[in-house]
C-alpha cells in the first residue's frame, strides 16, 4: 500500500511538473487565429520585438489561419483549442458574445500614450459595435480590424452603372451565364431581402435594422423564390473564384465584398479590363471582422498587447495596403495615407470626424456618408441559422448551374481523352506482341 501511495505521489508530482512547464511555456507563446492572407508580411515579427520592448518579456506568436467562420467557432465552442486571439466576423462576434465565449478586454496595463485603440477608434465603428448586442457593449469585448460593404462588381464594357445600381442585376437575363454569387448565404440573403422589401422600406413600415433581424419563414421563402429565378442565369456560387473570373473578362457581374472589389479592379486594370463597384441604391450591408479573446485563452496579457499593436496607425496602413481591405482605424494618419487627388471628394465625417467632410479617397474603400446611411449591420440568427443554411443548400442543389455544366464538360472531355489514349496504347501493345 505504501508503495502504491509512493508511486501515486510520484505520478501526481510528474503531472504537476508537466502542467507547470506547459503553463510557463504558454506565457511565452501567443496563439493567434486569423483569416488567411489577412495580415501584412513582417507584422508578426515586429509585434514580438515590440512586446519585448514594452514588457521585457519574450513571446513567440503561433499564427494559424482559417477560411470559414463556423469552423473556427466550432473549435472554440468545444473548448478543444486555447487560442488567445481570434478574428471572427460581426455575426460570429455576436454569437460568441451571446453565448459567453468571450473575455472582456482589459487594457489597463497599457499606458495611455500607447493605447492605440483608445486614441484611434473611429466613432462610427464604436457606434456600430454597440448595435451588435443592445444589452452588452461589444466594444468591451472586441476591437474592429477590417470592414467594408457588400455590393456589385461589374464589367463596364457590358454592364452600365445604372444596371449595376440595383440588386436585380443578378436576375437580368441580359447577363445570363456571366453572373457570380458569393457562396455566403447571409451575405446574399440580406441584399435580396432588402430589394424585395423596397416598398415597405420606402413607406417606413420596416427599417433596414428590422430586415437584418428578419428570419421569418415568409422572408426566407420569398428570398428562396427570388434566388430560384436567378439560378438559371448564374454561372456559379463561389468563395473566391468570382473576382478572378471578372479580371479575366469571363464574368460581368458579381455580388461581392468591397475588399474583393478593390483587388479585382486593380488586377483587371493591369490587363486592360475596366471593372467598377457599386452599392445598389436599394440599400445594403456593412460587415466587420474584429479581434476578440476567447473564453479559453491562456496568454491574455500578450493577447491584449497584440490587439492594441494591430491598432497602431502604421500597422493598420500596412495591413490595409497588403490585404486590399479597409482598416477600422480612425487615425488621421490612416486617412492621409489613402488620399488620391484623382478621386472625387467624399464625405467621411462619419468615420474620421468633421474635418473629413470632403476628402479625395477611393470610395470603394471608404464609402460616402450617403452610401453608409442606406447600409445596416447583419445579425446572428441563433438557432434559426439552420433555416437559412437549409434554404441556401436547397437553392444551390436545385439544379446545376452553368459553371457546373462547364466543369462537367471539362471532366467528360478529360475522361474521353484518357480512355482514347489508353485504348491507343493497348492497340500498340497488341501490335507489338503480334
């Protein structure tokens, strides 16, 4: 018995030692989980150096990426991963906040002179984040990273600005087989519902905010019916292919995000293709990705420093220029970096303050105040999200799209070539044996 207790004590001591070593190691490791291709080169290494300068402590960033919000969230909900910093989209921030999966942000250890969030948070960003949950201020749990709008990318050679200024362009038979929709049910559902509810919006019976929370069976069915009309005209539902097809003149219309539009317009211009981006007149949505500290985070100190560092103006500018998306940073230094005298003046007073009421910047990056006034933030549906996903799968699976037929044709042709080649080889072998 004494021997048993001695062995047990030794085993317990070993476990305790291993735990202490692991805990000590985690103080020097920061686990960051972000979207792929969503940070400028060298920023991670600079943070590690900056953190040591500020705290005298070493930290090594374990940087990992994801491509789907829900896949990232699933890992955190199950407690399988102890990520310290994550960058989910707005509706996932809302879901995490509602389900108690976030830790409040505490920047008290950071001197005010180095608190870039406090100094440079845009008033617009702050107000929108308050809309995420009326009972809990999301600003206490998250810091916006990038933001943008949802709109239409179009090829100016085939589609006029007037034609692209309505969501109904995705149902226009004139562009059959040249239309792409984002494979993102929430980002397609909201614009279509806004289009379908124009009469109620104009009369004041509903607001954009009302529609962003509308998960009624009638609205889901109405959107589904509309998308079923669009389906025969749609070339495909894509995650990242649509913008590239536009740059190669293979597609003319794409329901897409502003960040992808900026990338596509630049890439297309280099090969002589003239693309445009517009937020339809009926109204649209704004979206945000933001930094949060999950419930199961271990290195919360380094996490808060990392989030603060990512809000430093020069870092925000670098991330913005390399990713093509718009930094959620209200520093005048950020605005000045984007001035382009070839652009028409836009009113950005809502984002940077009254001194930015007429500045020349790319309106695809920073929409005019009048555009923002007809946009609203999407919201999480909670348990009713399954209804949205079921509708989306029903639409996508109802019939093969033009893209599907193209892919199938390519596959069939490849198989035919393969079998013909195999038959010829067999015939040659037979002749050789004879």
